[in-house]
């Protein structure tokens, strides 16, 4: 339960920060990003259920998303392929 509560709080922080920062800087972008399943010790028990990628590849994909973000994306939640994710 505490994990879900902390994720909900994080989501609300992203949305609220995007609103507050836009008031000061119309070009600001605040988003949450989902890297997909990254092959690490933390995700080891899930690797046989989900496709995974090495951490370096995940970081590269997220940097590509960051480069593509525009102010109209602010407040959203996006995956590693710039696909919008529902809150």
C-alpha cells in the first residue's frame, strides 16, 4: 500500500510542478518517464515475464524522449517510446 501511495504522490507532484513552473516559464517541461523493464538486480524476478533492456539502452531511449519533449507535454507521463501513459 505504501508503494502505491508514494507513486500517487509522485504523480501529483509532477502535475502540480508542471502547472506552477509554467506560470513562471511558458517553455518549462515537467514529466514522469517510464523506462520499461530494465535488466537490473531489482527487476531480476520479473525478467522472464517482460521484455527487458540493459540500463545503458534504457538511458539512451529516455534521453531521446527528453530531447523530443515540448511544453505541451508538461504534466504528462510518457514511456520510453514517447507513448503517453494514463495516470
